[in-house]
């Protein structure tokens, strides 16, 4: 009888130890899973924080680039456009002053030229508004960029756009810089005579097409060049994607898709 009780006690003790062992293992696994999940969340938060910091860094860099380009554009407009208008007016007024009765038409022309110069000056000063970044519109700035490039008479540009919903200001600034860099790549490397730019909206996205009739290139051979990387990287930061299709006989097409959501 004593032997039987001892055997039962040992069996109960063994089961108890086994249960405790299972509980310890289960608790250890639970702690391990909790640690893994917590670590994953921490890593995800860290990556999100790093991504947001990188987006802010890129936005700051893009804003500085756009500001520099705007200032350069303003300086050029003041020198080449408004300066020329005022200089012409000065010459006209000097001619009129020498023979006032004879040059009534010239006086009218001088008045019109000054009015035009004032209008141009007002247009330029709008770019210096302190809130211009918040008011930045990629479509309007691209129109100005197209006009500026066409003055060079080296590239014919057709710019079409049809969008109802606007991107957020930060997105518009970065997208403008992306398209501007793509245009510069065409001017530098494509040897193109024509450039087509299209911006349309479908399925809560902006779709941008930039197509030239230049010499084309092998995308694999220049995949890691700064121009390609900058365009692709900034597009990814906007939550979109950029793809190239190039043919030596037909030129190059750049497809960009940007979602209509705030970054």
C-alpha cells in the first residue's frame, strides 16, 4: 500500500513538474513573441520616423532649389524683359523731348510700354511673396518654365493638362522639381526638337507623361546616374513611381504616377 501511494505521489509530482514546465515554456514563448512584436513595432516606428525625416530633408532641399531657380528667373526677367522695356521707353522719351510736336505716336507708344513694364513688374513681385510656397501651383509654374525654355528656340514644347483635384503644396513643389529635372535631361542629352508634357488625373492619381523625339538611351546603362536616381527617389517619397521607355528611333517617354494623398 505504501509503495502504491509513493508511486501515485511520484506520478502526481511528475505531472505537476510537466505542467509547470509547459507553463514556463509557454510563458517564455509568449514573452519572446511579445518582444519580437514590440521590436518590429519599434523598428517600424524608427523606419517611419527616418522616412519622415528624409521627406522633410528632401522637401527642404527642393524648396531651396526652387527658391534659387525663382530668384535666378526673377533676376533674368528684370534684366532681359523689364530692363529692356524701360530702356526702350527712355530712348523714346529722349526722341520725343527733342521734337515734341512731331512725335505724338511715340508718346503713346512710350505710355503703353511703361504700362506693360509695370504689369510685368507686378507679375515678377508676386514670386517674392512670403507665402509663395503655400501658394505654389505646379501647373502655373510649368507654364512659366515652358515659356522660358521656348525663348531659347532650341526645343518646341507642347504642354497639356487636365486635372480637377490639386496635389498638396509640398507635393506640387517636389513634382515641379521632378518634371523640371526631366526637362533638363532632355535639353542636355536627348538632342530632341520636340517635347510633349501631359498631366492628367485618373483613379485618385496624377499621371504625368514626358515624351521627347530625341536619340533615346539604354535605361540599364544609366540606371544609377544622378538624374535618374533623383527623379525616381523623389517620386517614391511622394508615394508614386517613375518608369522610362526609350527607343533610339522614337525617343524617350517618362511615365510618372503621383497619388492624391498628403505625405
